[in-house]
């Protein structure tokens, strides 16, 4: 499995915007091939948000990244913030 992590710096007063972004993205993710799970994290003080989604294959994760990148970049840069950073990780599930 693979995890796709997107990090957004959207400012400390934009929590509701981050939640709206997550609410819009998750149904799209759920409809995509290979989706396993997703969670969103936020730091209200720093104004940072992280979206973490898990996919069955690297190809599934890369397809999700490509499908959502333009939309999320538009929202974040429209707020005057930098484009999100995205990273792809191999998932290791401990045996014990």
C-alpha cells in the first residue's frame, strides 16, 4: 500500500476552509480505484493542514494525486497561500 500526504499552509483563521476542502475531497477519493482510507489533520495555531490518504497501489495513489492536484492548488493559491506539498510513502504495517 501507499500513502499520499498533502501538506497545506492556509493560515490560522482558515480551519473551516480546510474542513470544506476535506469534505469535498473525501467523496472523490472514495470513488477512485484503490482507495483504502483517509484522515485529515490540522494545527490551528500554525494554520497547517495535512491530508493523508492510503491507496492499494502506487499507481492508484499517483492517479489520485493527479486528479486532485489542480483543484486543491486552485483553492489554496486562491487564498494567497503557497501551493501544497505532496509526498508519496510506502506503507508498512507492523506484524505485531
